[in-house]
C-alpha cells in the first residue's frame, strides 16, 4: 500500500474503497469487547467463519469481528447489516440458523431483544430501548469496524477530520475551533481541552509532546478501553489533529499492560497508519511530521494521574508533582506535554469535520457534546452508553439501564469511582453535567455510573473505596499515606461493629486535612465519597456508631 | 536577577525570582516548620508541614512553601486556623509512628497535637525520605532506598552497597528525625552481613572508633 | 532458555536508564518474576542505581519479586464486581487455594492475586485463571473451576 501523499489521494482511495463495498451485502458483526470476549465471543466468531467456509459463502456474506457494541449485559452480541438486526446472548450453536436467516433476509426471532416486562420484541437497533435512547456519535461506529483493518475506518469516513485540518486549516485555526467547541476533558477533570492545548502551544520550548491517557484506572469505568480497542484510529486521528494544533512532534499512547487485545489493536493501528502515511514525515503533503509510541502502565492506579503518568513514560516511579508545576509547560523530561483522555481525543475529529457550532448544539450550557457512560452495578442493562450532556440521570438509569436488578429499589447512584461520590435516588432527575454533578457531590469523573440497590451498606462502600485508594497511594506525602490509612481503620471498625463515639468527627478532620494537604488528586479527593455519604447518608453512619459495642460511652 | 515583592505575615518581602516562599521567609527570619526539607537536598514536598496559605489573584490556596515559587503581589500567611489545623493533624499522624521524636514533640507542643490521637503503629519510620535522598543526591551511593508503595512504603538498606559504604559515612543517621535510619542500618547489618562491614584502613595506631549517635532516651512526660 | 532471553532483553536496553520499566516489564513477562541477580544485572547494564531498580520493582504490582506458580488466579475487586458479590467469591477462592492476596502455594501450583477492574464489569463477579474469564461466578462454582488446573 503506497503512502497517501495528499488529501486528494486519500479521498480517491476512500471512493475506490466504497465503490468496492456493496451496502446490500449482508454482514455479521460479532462483538469482541471485554465482556463479550469474557463470554467467549471468540468461539462464536470462529463458528461463523467455519460455517461460512464450509458453505463456501465467501463473496455472499461478510463476517466481521468488532470492538464493543455497548450492550455488555446481553453478550455475546451480534449485529447483522443491512437492517442493524441485533441478536443477543449468541452461542456457537446458534450460528447456522443466523447464517441461514441472514442469507434469506429473515430474522431469528428467538435471539432478538424481548422486553422483560411485556415480552415485546425489538429487532432493529433503533427499536431496542437500550440503544434507542442513546446518541452514539463516538461508539456508534464500533459495530462497523474491524479494528485490525484501517480500511473499515476509512469506509465510515475516518480521517476526514485530519484531511480538513492539515490541508485547509492552520494550527491556530484548529486550536480556535476546539476552544470554541468548549470540549472539556473526559478523564475526570472536565478542564477545557482548548485551554490546555493553548498553554502547551504557547510554552517556549520547541520540543512538545501529546499524550493519550488510556490508563482508565477508575473502577467500573470501561469505556476508554472499549473505544481504544474497538476504534483506535478515531483516537489516533484526534491525536494527530491535536499535535498539529499544538506543534508537537511526538505522541505517546499510554495504556494498561493487562489487555492483550488492546495492545494488538493499537499496535496494528499505529503500523497501518504509518504504512498509509498518516504518521511519519510530511503527512498528506502538509509538511507536518508526527510519530507515536505505545507505552504501558505497570499495574497501579496512580499512574493514571497525568504528572505521574509522565514520570512513568520517563522510566521513573509514578510520583505525581504538585499541580502548580503545570505539565503543559513542564511535562515529560520537562518539555511541554499535553495530556488528554481517550474520549477527549476521540471527540476531536468530529469537531473539526462538522465544526464547533454543530458540537455546541449538543449538550447543556457548559457541558457540550456527548458523554460515554459505563453503566454498571445493580443495574439490569449494564454496558457502555453514549448520551448528550444534560440528559437526566433518570433516562440513563431507567430508560436505558432498565432500572435495578432483581426487582429491588434504587438506593443510590455513584459516580467517579473511588474519588467520586454517591447521591440518593431522589436526585434521579439531575442532569448529566460536569458542574451540576460536582455541586451535588458526585462528579462525573470518567463516567462510570454505578447503581446501588436497597441492600447496599453505604459504610461498607466507603470502606471499600478507601481500601482501594490506600493500596494505590504512592506513599510520598503524609496526609495521603497516613491520613487515608487512618480513615480506612476507622471505616473498617465501623463495618465490624466496633464504632466509637468521636469516630465521625475524627473522620471529618481527616477528610479536611487530607483533602487540603495532599500532593495530588488521589489524596485530595480520597475523602470525597465519604463527604457525599455524610451529606446524604449520615443517619446510616450515626446509627452504626450507636449500635456499636463501644457506641455511646467509649472514647 | 529580577526582584519580586510579596507579603509574608503582613510584612513586605523583597525576594529574588526563582526563590521559594520558604527561602524568602527564611531570609526574613520568619519561621516555617519543616521536616523533610534539607538545604543540601532538592525540595521534596512530602511531609506537607511547611504548608502555608497563599492569596493570589483573588484565590486562596494552600501550598507547600518549600516548592512554591515566589510571585509578584502574593499574600502569604504562615499561620492561620486552617494551616495550624493541618500541621496539628499531620503531627498527630506522624506521632503514631514516632511519638518520641524530639522534632515532633516540639511541634506537638506548638500546635496542640495529641500524641495519642491515633493508635500506635509498628514502624518508627515517617518516610520523610531524608536518608534516601541524602544518600542519592549528596553521597551518590544509593545505599538506602524506598521500597513498596503507600502506607507500606519503607526505607531499605541495600546490603550489597551498605556493607561497603555505610560504616565510614553514617551521615544519614544524624539527619533522621526519628533515629530509625540508624536502627534500620544496624538491623540490616545484623541480618545480612554480620561482622562484615568494611573497616577503615588499618594504620599503625588503632583508629578512633566512630561515634554512634545514641538513640534519644524517652523524654519524661507527665 | 530463559536466561538467554533475559540477557537478550538486558542487552537491548544497555545504557538506557530511561528504559528501566520497559526492561523490567519484558523480563517479568518472560520469566514471571524478577530474581535479585537479574535486577543487579539490569542495574549495571542500564546504569541505574540498584536502589532505584528495587524501588520500581517493589512499587509496581505487576512485578513479582518471588517466583510465581504455574497458574495465575485473579479475582477482580473492582467496584461493580464488589457490588455484585466479589467479597464472597474472594473468601471462597482463598479458602480453596489456602492463599492470601499475592501468595503462591508451596507446590507452585497457584499464585493468587486480586486487583481492580479489568473492564468486563457486566460479567462480574469474575474469576480469571491464566487469562481465561469465568464470569458471573458464584462461590459454589469455584472448586470446579480450579480443579481443572494442575
């Protein structure tokens, strides 16, 4: 494959590609996302390929293994086009029937979605409640792409944003567009990406870096891995556009070491992008040079913190630096480094190709665009969903999520993993919004939304989250290392019925000091789940002390 | 070098660009407590005791003065209700490890810290990193390092290096605020290379034996 | 032979202190643990103080400073798995293997570890043995799953 050396060549290539693809030709897409893979979707895919080979269907039927479709609860997932027919919980034994029906243009009724209450069937994706309430701008392409094939990405319009940026816009114009779009970081900070880009761009050093933070350490957030594994080119495209705007020559994709499929797909994407001339020198004849490396974490949460991550890329222990040393000015090897989350980068191509004005038409006043949410916990339909910012939580929990499992009632909703917070069920009409949710004490974080049912012990949840953080602390600063340990001890005693009078006050002091004095966000936000618990669930905590052995009279 | 004017505790201070707030305060004779700080070492920002309140451009924040650079027109307060509370609680947390450290006792008195607020823990090390950083930055021997993470973080003497370097040096023993460094070295020696420390080169006269700094006796408390 | 492969990895990174983590990751992957002599070789070749190699190797939980068992048993302790009952699953696994988090048994059969969130939350709680996922696990199923691994 010779390098594509201009916008014209790329568009010509794309047109030729599309001409060769028949939209009427049936295609069976088997999801190989993390959960489906864990349910052995590989066996399903293998069965399809074997059956298609036996029946000599090459040319009449396409079988494709894709990234995460999103409906993880009901996997292994299969989507048949044309028609976007959704089959759920597919087993290898279902394969011959699905192939036969597909070739005849028919549907296998027993494998489609059935409403748990009414039994009503929904065949097409646009009818399935889980999918129908979503706005799938980012994840919608996943069922159409085999991540090992860059051509699939071209076929859905991939790299059009890069073409537009490199060949018709100056770096300053690209930066201005991203600022105008008010794209806010999707990794947890919600910080305006455009501002960060600008600071990095304006830093005096010539050598600059851009980084994809694919670490995704937040517990119960799995959308970044789904995007990076399922559509790595979308993130890469965003990264190259960003590098062009910022003036960076090199990029790093930083992700976890424990996902072989993710590694395989990202390496393939980088290799194919290089082969096609989208990475390297003089990209698309623009004069812009850019290369990208893949780096792995080594199994600790704190290495998702941006300054710690940069230490890790340097080969050092991931000790964070105080935030007033801005990494956009002093990052990797003290060079200006712009770090953004996977989902943030994934938004960039569409902002450039469709424009900031289009982007700002979606979402709420200060939170624009869509957000990927990992819906899990005691929910009926767990998986990855995408909704516009401003969507009421009720839509996520009930319309899409199908409510609480096992017929129980909702007690609380938790956002932000171990550094987030829980809100009670009566706040269910709150809109999904960076600032609104922060004010309520449950910041969106990376977007992991957990449902907790009526049997959930809120003290145990707080203890569990503190235990997670204690293990992940780097140990450098006293308030985090010592303070969190003390909070954990108190919470553990509470869960064991050994609460003492004065425990809650002690916790409040520790939350305050740890929150203010810690070096990085890990320590600073470690007390946030507890803060939200005290705000909304204090009676549960107080009654735990009273009912403890040493409750009313001990020290 | 450009001059920067800031306010510390109501006093106008003229500092040089590139100085930290701690350096500027020390220059004026204003005391800010520190624990993990040492003039010969790079600022670490680990103990957080030197935290001060800074008002800049209408925002109040809490920063570690050993790292935070001086800036024009900032207003620094080295004592306040919040700052004092931070120091008090941090000292209480540290005294769970080293209740008899003279430096901690002094600070406990100043900030009203209760040495028994938290349950005693088994380790005397307060992980200030002075020994590790001194051996790395000043002596450049790396005989002692950190291991593990979080609350499990410890200092560890590397026997292969310590047996050759430590006895002739012992400089980290004196800077350790809790005397743990010396104890850790001796324990490592006893377990890993008993009786095999590198001796000073033999001369005609027997050399003066190295003075081992005695561990401070427990202060008398009522 | 493992030792040759390890030496090969070390040679690849000779004189590159910034590649310490890469080198250790590859050696861990190849050898399943980091022997002390190997860490010394890495320190010498990459021109990094041994204390730093030790710090990195003990800081990151992906590295093992003791030999591992033939099979790696992992229980996910992420938040969703936790809410769906991972604690009971853990207790059962610990009971059946006789191991605590991070330990390897005397026959080197199993190394047991816990850790958060592998991203397959919908099939929690999960037991993962040698990379194979056993989703929607209950304590009752544990013995049958582990029996398969000698």
